[in-house]
């Protein structure tokens, strides 16, 4: 089940909200949220919902041990035990096949049979949430939760369980027991959800369909038996086709993932939870450093607070700082998938960040226009490493962009496609900027001093979410293309 599915929009979510707001106490509302969250997760993972529950129980148990421990040694032992459970689970389900494949590759023969293990949905997200919870209890930053069911609700809440944002326990600790809804939060939440839904159903899905048409589908990319056919297909694409395909992919991945975060944050607000922002218009950044402060912010702060700073951060000299950055970005790449292309993608940004830190940071700060252009170009090429899991496909695309595959610069079909999609492309680009947000802010400011502006603002707050919801549902009817890209992580 996905947020942009009609079953979720027309049945699951309405049923959840009707029962939720019918309940009078926080305890009853939490029970309703927990039951719906487990059903939501079990809808896609009928077996691995037990893994979610088991990991939540272990982390609850070890956090209680930390709370009761009389010595620092016992606290540390309990924290390490919980970390072993979390890292061990994600390591087994996500990386064991990758590790064995590389061992066999180094040996030149199959020393160990590669297991075929299904990746549990959202394991990278809820594992990190549980890990931060236990570590924060160990650090004394939050108290250990006495109720296992509240820990399970924290980890499994359907708003953010399967694709983030990664929510710190301290951010929702009080709201698990004492939240109060108000009309402003509900109104803002509804608007945020509907805006995210439209971003996903109307824009991201259409961008994804264009990417599939111009490049090759993710299913074909992931099929090793089709490697030769995929290379041949990409070699035959014109340079214009490849450039357009990656441009639409650049839009798709932002619109898709940020839409999920918008919907998660919106549903949280409706129910009284205040999740932190996960995206802040990263494509307007003037440096790669700024880009990563705006992109997937919950993941960035996780690696900063639980890897980079504990390793020493920037406190132990420039060489050690660069090494710490290397570790963080290698792990960031690996977090996204058990494949060398993701590691390469992470290290690509590591190199860019080091170059900025040592040489270009001040120049980009002083010349923000040049910085924005260079950042967009760097991120654009970075997405090539992210999309194609096979190195030979990456090489084929990069060469084809500069006509090094013997391919033409353009074709009649490519030019016709570009002209047909130019208006949609502009709209999608504008959706990646804070233009609509800034218009809304200015309208609210005018509403405080103008009766006409206040009327427009009030009507818009009611009509626009309804319009976006209906438009999204119409876009989804009969549309079989409706993935969430980050479900695979």
C-alpha cells in the first residue's frame, strides 16, 4: 500500500481518521494508530511485520536495561547489544547477498551460494529510528519509554515507517502521550498532504513515465540477463534523448521522495505529530554543501550526529575530518542500496564536498549564480550513478551524452518529444522551487491588511487542497505506474 494508491486514499486513510477523531482519549487514539500502522505494513509485508515488532521489542528491552543499569559498563553493554541487533538485522536482510557476491567475485568462483532474501520494506528507516532511540537513551538525552507498545508505535507509525522521514524519538516523545490537535495544524496538515499527493500523482509519476520512455525501465536495469540488450538500447539513444531522460529523472527523484515526506508530515500534523522537515528545495542550492543540508535532511542529521561527530567531526585536524567525511559518505551511499554504484555515488559527493571545503566554498559563497549552476550540474551527473546499478550502463550513458557511442546528437523523434513536453517540464521545475510557497507567504501577509487578500487566502486554503486531491485521484485512475522510488531503500 502506498500513500498515492486509491485504496489508501479512499478507504484506509478515511477509515483511520474517522475512528481516530471519534476516540476521546490519547490512549484509544494510539491504539487506533498502532492497529492501522500494523495493517498498513502487513499489507505489503505480511511476514516481516513480525520483524518490525521484534526489533522494536529488543530496542525497548535494551533501553530499559540502560535505564536500570547501575554502572556505565552495563549501560554501554546494553547499548552495544541493541546496536548489534539493529545493524545485524539490516546487514543480513540488505547486505548479506552483496557481501557474498563480492567474496565469490574475488575468489573467481562460487564459494558460497548467494541467498535470495526479500528486502523488508522500510527497514533502513525504522532501523535507524530505533537505533537513534537507544543511543539517545544511553546518552541521557531522552528517558527510556516504559511501554513497549509506544516504542512499537514510534517505530511503526504508518505516516513515516516505510520511507521516512527518519524521526527522532525526542521529537515525538511528548506527543506520544500528550498531543492535542488544533484546527490550524489540521488545516495545514490537510493542505500539506494534498500538495504532496499532487506532486507525486500528477508530476512525479509523469516524470517517471517519461524517464522510462527515454531511457530504460528500472525493471530492465535490475535484470542482469538483459545487460547486453540494455547497453544496446542506450547506445542507440541520441545525446538529446539521454540528456532529457536524466533531466526528467532528476525531477522525478526529488518530486517523488519529497512528496512522500510532504504527505507524512501532513498526516502527522493532522494527528498532532510535528515531524521535522526532510527537504528544503535542494535544487536552489549554491553549493553541494548546501544541497546536502537541504536534501533528505533527516538522513544527513543522522550521519552527522551518530557517525561524523562521534568519529571526531572537525575537531581533530583537517586530515581526520576528511577521513571522517569519507566514512560518512561511503556509508551514505551504501545505505541507499547494496550495490557498488551507490557507493560510487556517495564517494562522488565526498570528493565534491572536499573540493568545496578546501578550494571552492568561499568562491561559491561570493558568486552564488555560478555556484548554483555548478551545483545543479554536479547533482545532475551524480544521479546517473544513482539510477544505473551496472557500471557498464553508467559508462554507456555518459559516453552517449557526448556522442561517443557513435550516436547522433539529436533525432526528429527526440526534438518532437522535447517540444511536446517543454510546458510540463517547466511546471515540474517550478514545483522544485519555493515559488508556490513564497506566493502563499506573501498572500498571508497581504491578508492581514487587505479584506480582498484575506478572502482569497481563506478560499484558497479550502479550494486548493480539494482541487489537488481530486486532480490526483483522477490522475491515478487507471494508471498502473505509481511507484515510490525510496521504498527500495
